[in-house]
């Protein structure tokens, strides 16, 4: 978007000037007039435009819009609208307090389009990386029903719940990941630095070394002499796996196998069901049609196999079947989930039942994560102790044999 230097006179008759972006000089003049400023000179500032573009690109590279940022913005916008503040003024007030350049730029463009007569949902649709289909469709439903403030509050609650669930998963896996990286680093240091210095005393030892000591020396020499090859092989394997998983066939095979992993598979399924239930409940409660709601919900699952299950269920619902029946036939959704969905459909309280399912499974995820964390810590400590003990044993036993031979 072009950047302009402008000069003008404000409502008190004082000279004012500044730099501002706009689609063209005409739109800038109209925007200044709405702010109570009569523009007297407008010139496109090439230097400012180039500088600002670089700043924005740099900021966008390092500052991404988090779901928590969007949730806070949504809640504040709902509060302003519920207080009777017009939509354009509410957006302007939010723009002034936003620090994230990506979110600030997106909201500024949204405000300008709304001010020109575009609906809020259509204006938000131009920024899919920040405002997902779920967000846009709920806003559209709120605008159509005249309950935008209520829908935004419901949407903010949904985003907060999703952020909490993601935070629990990330925080629970952060410590084990750190322990694995730390353990690999310590063992590599031992094999590259410590073991060669200690095992060098075995060079003049005529007796045959135990097999585990010979294996330790071989591994140490391999890591020290061919570390670049090991890194290349591991990197190539990871790259190949990611390329294979990026294909539709690879993702379908991998995601189906993930659900069968012990412990981790159940956790992935619980997280997906919690997302499915809460998202679908939020969309339906906001007035989004069931077929559109299922199409949006399908994309938040994060597992190709479960996405296909929901897509098949959507096709069955379009043909007049209930939602619970195809989910039950798939065998991937637990019976308690399909049973509660069936009760909700029969009683006309599907949104409430889905909310209950989401709350129950979020609690199960929390419990399972706590259990996994408490179990992984001692297991990893014992594993690292066994590896370090094996290295020490492979070094000490030959030393003891040398001592006996000398005596």
C-alpha cells in the first residue's frame, strides 16, 4: 500500500502534518476528513514507503499473530460493541493499542474496508493466516442475525479454550523434549571427548578387550571421525520422512498409524475429539449451518484419518442421516461420544451435548498429560543412568583387568 506525506488543518485551525498509508490520495483525503482534518497537500513518500515496507516485512518475519492475540482482540471488540460503540470506532480504538505489526496492519485494512461498506466478515476473509474460516463464518453468522457482540464473545471463549488446550500439550511435552536433547548432548560429549582419552591407555594392553569395550571404542571412533556422515544421514532421513508425510498418501498412512500408538495414540484422539466437539458446538450455537460447520470443523482436527471420517459423516448428513450414525460406524469415535451426540440430536440440544463432550475430553487430556509427565521423568532419568553406567562399566572393567595383570 502506498505511503503519503500529508499536510492539513485540523478542526482548531492548526497546521498538522504526518505520514500515512492509503490506497490512493483520494482515499487518504477522505480518511483525513473523517478525522476532522482538511488536507492541503498530499505527496507520495517513496522513501517512507520503502522504509515502512522493510519494517513491516522484518516484523512479519519475526512476529507472528498468536491465537491468544486474536482471542484478546475478539473479546475487546465484543466488549466495545456491547457498550454501544460503532464498529468502525471500535476497530480504530483497538488499532491504537495493538503492538503486533501483522495484526495492526490486518485490522487497519479491515477497518478501511468496513468504512467503505464491506461487511466485517468479508473484510476479515482477506487475512486467512490470522482469521481462519471458523472465525470468518462465525462473524458472518453474527452479522446476519444481528448478534455480532454475542457471537464474538462466544468466539473469544472458544479461542481461549483452544489456546489453553494447546498450551497444556506443549508444556507437557517441553520437558521430555529438553531431557532428550540434553541427554543426547551429554552422551555425545562423553563419546567424543572423554571416552577416547580414557580408552587410549588400552592401546598397549595385549589381552583381548571385552566385546562391550570394543563396541564402545568403535562407536566413539565412528562419532568422532564420521560425525558429518551421521548428521547427513539423520538429516536426510528426517527430510525424506517429512517429504513423504507431506504427500496425501503418506499423511493418510502416518496419521492412521499415529492413532494406534500406545499411550500417544489415545492422547492424539482425545485432543482431536475435544477440538471437534468444541468447534462444532461453537459454530452451531452461532447460527452456522450444520454442513458448513462440519466442513470447517474437519480442518481443525489435524489428523487425516479423522478428517476423512468427518468428511464421510458430512456426506451422510447431507443425504438426511443423523450425525451420530456415521461417526459410530467409523469406529474411531468412542461410543460415549457418539451416544451423547445422538442424545443431543434427539433432544434438540446438540450444542450443549458437544460442549459437555469437549469439557470432558479436555479434562481427560489434562489428566493424561499429567500422568505421562510424571512417568516420563523417572523413565528418562533411569535410561540416561543406564547409558552412562554402561559407558562407565565398559571402561572400568578392562582397567580392573589391567590392574590384576600388573599385580
